[in-house]
């Protein structure tokens, strides 16, 4: 099971075809919506599928549910060391939890910036420049939950005080959280109100359609197909995120996907073999990238041909990805992510007091650890 977008589906199908030629093992892929990908219980998927594409914030939950098979099997240490060494940013360790490896990164992403080089000479470097474009009605920002919360995370970290991930205190430093909230409120007043219902794919489709005047999407998970000529009427360029603080493009909320194996699979050995193969540098910079995937292996990010085909998508966003921040991953985080995103949007739409909204989000974060504490 993977997710419903050419970037998530096409490379899995293409690589599985090659795998069948290589091994005789047939793999059929199904897909679910981006919203389901971000929120659907992994345990239910694990009971229905051998191979599952997941994102890293699920690892605490899936570890507690014992629904995935760890990939750190004996005898393949050298392969894992190579994968870890080739991680783009913290993609590989984001799937490490309680000393085990629950997935391999096959797709690396974080919030970067998308822009239209046919409409503006250069992408904004600073957040203040984004606001100037927004005043002209030329900016969109995906704010459908959980993406509003991802923007909050990114802004807080880039301002110099990243959110806490381990329950040792408030999620957000109150002062920094309030500034990030006000920054979001300011830009929301300048963009299409539909942004509050749009995920990255919806924003990209709107930005690239014929006649669109949208020139900049300042914080959005990179989607490499939109950087390829001919994919949509207008081609996007991608670059590092605009800076809000003084330390460069750091603190972007890490995304991407990893390939995992069900603990209930009757073909776990074959599934694990495929996971190692599709995560390898040779496959990632070759058939995976050619089929429209967004690799998680540095060999692809540094490859001349891969960059040439995508308008330097990888080189142009690498600094932001290397400085990305890993979200909380504890058992209890996933329900918090939805609830906190809803609370954030409620506050933004209702023009509520920033201090109260941030305090509520911090309370929800503390409460998200309660199940783990109760069960030990």
C-alpha cells in the first residue's frame, strides 16, 4: 500500500516490475489518499498488506502495536550502514525507534519553497519578501491539517527555538509559538481563504494551472513531478525555504516516506529483500527516480542526470533538508497531530488570542504522553 500521487505510486509499480524480472516475485500496489496516508491506522494496513509506505511520526505507535517487522535483520549490517551513511538529512534515523529500524527511507522531503520562474526573477529569500508577494495576491500556502501545524513547527524552529519532541516540557516555547502563530495569521489574511482546505497537491495544481498568477508557495513539501517539464501546464522550480530567523534555512518539518514490512506477512523474507533493494542507491538514482519518484538516497540527490531532469530540484533544496527538524514520534503523537492542527486552524480562522491557542496546543501535547505513561 502506498499513497495516491504519481510520486508515491508510479516508482513503486515500475520498480516492482523490475523486481519480478530479477527474482520472480510479484508485488501489486494499491494506493490511498494523501489525507489517509497522514492519518490512517498503520495496524489496519499491516493486517491487509505485506509492504506499506509510511511516514516517520507513526513509529512510536507502530512499535507499541507490534504491527511492523523490524528491518535490522542479522547478516545485513553492511547494507544498513550504507543506507544510514547515504541518508539525506535525518531521513534514515527518523525511522529508528527504541533501537530498531522500522522502515527505510525511499522518499526524502521537507517543507521547502516552490516558485514560478516564468513569473518572478527569483524566489524570496526572506519571509518579509514572501509577504510582499502575498500583498499582490501571488502566494498560496497549504494549511489543511496537518500542514498548518507543519508550518507552525517550521517557523518556530527557524526562529531559533524548535519545538520539543520528548515530552520534557511544552511543545512550543510560548513566546516563539506566539510569534509563529502571528506570522501565520498575517499571511492567512493575504492569501486565498481556500488555503485552509488545501493540501500540497491542491496548492501545486492551482499554482501550475493555465493562467495562474501564483508565483510562490513559501512552505510546502517538495513534489518533484511538478519540477519536470510537461507534467503540468506550468513548470515549478524548487529552492530552499525563505528565512524567518537568522540562522539560514533550518528547522523545516521533515516529511518523506519509508518502506515498511508487515509483522503479519506470510512473505516477510521476500518483502524485506525488496525493501533493502528499492532503498539502495543504485535503484534510487536509477529506475526509482526515472519513474517520477523523489528518492531518499544521497546517490540520487547528487546525481547529475537526476538533477538535470528536475531543474536542479535536489541540489536547490538540499540545504533545507539537511537542516530539517524531526517531529515527535511517540505513541500518542498521531492523534495529537490531528487535534493540534484543528486547534491551530480554529484559532487562525477565529482570530483568537495567540497566547491561548499556543497554551492549548502545549496542553494537548502534554496529554498526548498520558497513554504511554499509563501503560509503562
